[in-house]
C-alpha cells in the first residue's frame, strides 16, 4: 500500500494527473436482465472491495474480544481508556477549530487510525520493544476501529432505505441459522454474505458495515471437531478408493473418466471437511490478507489518494480551518488523548500497566495512533463532495499521518534504547 500511495502521489502531481484521475472516475456498469448498476471505478473499489478489508477488521476485533488482549475486563480497560481518549480529544480539537464552519461535519476524519501502518512501525523494532506493545496496540486499534465504523454507519449515511436493510438482516439471520445447525459447507455462507452486502449497499448505510457485521459472526472455534471429521470422511475415503480402483480397471476411457470424476468429487468433499476443522476466523484472515494487502488496499490508495501539492492549494490549505483541525486532531489530539486517558486509568487504579511496559513505549503507541491514512481518507471521501475541501482534507491527512509516524518512530526508538 505504501508503494501504491507513493505512485498515486506522483501520478496526481504529474502533467498526466487529470488523465490518471479520469481512469478512476470512469463509470463501470454491470447489468443482468433488467437490473443495472453503474458506479465509478473508485466507488466500485470503495463499496465493492473495501468491505473485504473491513471483514478482516471485524474478524480481528472479535478475536481480540474472545481470545486476545480484550478477552477479560482487566486487560481491556487500558486500551479501552486509550481508545476513548483517542476519540474524544481529537474530535474536540477538530470541532473547536472548525466551529461554525461548513467543514465541521468532517470531524470523523480525526477519529480513525491506520492499524496496518502502526503495526508496521512496531514491527521495525522486533524484540527490542516490550512484548506487550503489540497486544496493547492491537487492543486499542480494535476498539478504535469499532468507534470508526460506528461513525461511518451513523454519521455518514446520507439516505436510508429500511426495506433493503431487511434483506441484509434476513441474510444475517440465515448465517446465524447455519451456524446453529453446524453447517460445514462454505458456499451458503458466501452467498448469504453477498446478500448482506447487497442489502446494506441498497439501504444507504455504507457497505463496509456489511463486512464488519459478517466478520463479527465468524466463529473463533472450528466448525467441525476432529472426532466428527473422522466420522464424516471415513465413508467418502472408502468411496474414493473404490472409484480409483474402478478407474484403473475400467475397459474404456469414458468409464475410467466417470470413475475419476466420482473420486474427485469425493476428494473435494474431504477437502471441504478438512478446512472446516480449522478455526474459521483464522482461516479467513489467512486467505484474505494477501489479497487485501496486495490488491484491495493498493487499489484503494491509487483511486482515493488525490493529494495535490499545487502552490495555490498549499497556500489555501495552511489558512483553512479544515487542514488545521485535521492536523491538530490527528497529530496532537489523538496521541495526547490516548496517553492522558491511559495514564488516568492507571492513576485511578482502573487499569494496570503490564509488566515490562514503560510509559515511553506507551508514548510510542500514542504517537502512531495519530496515523489516520486509510480510514481517514475513506471518511474524508464520504464527508466532502466538494473537490477543494476533499483535496485540502487529503493534504492534511497525509501531513498529519507523516508527523505522527515520525513521532511514533522516535518514541519507540527511545523505548527500545531503554529496553536494551
């Protein structure tokens, strides 16, 4: 995604910037019978592909609450306090600067953080940081993502059609029903998941919420125990053996092909059952993450990052309350909010700083919390239809995220030096 972001920045600011943007603004139409859907290529990416990214987020949030750093009240208080501070303080900063302005409805931009970039900075230091840094950051990011998604759902939904939401709710209930029945085969889940997406898209609520909702449903345990797996595949294994034997003894090619197809169907069933013994949440993350990391997010960056460094835009941006609100909110408000609220929770004995964790490392987490990027660009796209406001917001998000990344890296360097 970083490479794609740099390509987008260079392309937008090149002499061919207009042609580059026109590619993503071009309308792509899909039709079937009398049904036709037409959206710009950028909107197809935002509404059609980005739900996969949010599906992973929803799944990771559930895992954190069930098995991770948020699985107990005691362990959840510290990141929860940080997430509340990282929500309230930056929004307050933004609204204080943009009070009474037409740009005040962009307050959701400063509420989001970019988990991927934050974890990448932590990963640079490897074992030189306390082992609890990653856990606290993941816990904080999980709660922060929930807040961000609620903001998208309720603050940036311009129209609402309840009938479509009923379709989504029906498909959602169908997934729950299949889980209660311990249904193993994947295709029905996929079909119902697509119906949830269609229903949410038609309702006016942003379809990324569909990804989160389905992600929260994914079980963190296997759909099929090892004992039931053995029971279910014993007979198909015997049939595969019989079909393979019959194919080898067949008198003609057509009869051998028929037996081979029978054996392949049996092997497909066995493969499906074997996959069901894996934890569904882990399997989905493992399968989708490469596609999301190397296809979806780069496409999102290429189609949505339209930060122009034109002299007139830079002059307007530094005078605009919108840019000031975003930069102060993300680069200052979010880190200060996270650090102050976690310190207050420890001071009031509502939470305990984990063993080996230092306040310098906590300050590093607060620094990278100000990296908005993916979600901030996403919310800016929803918040502003005016091109100038959108460009100013993009420039401010980029600047604030860069400042936060440098601050977080510097603080983590200090923490790593103390750890050594």
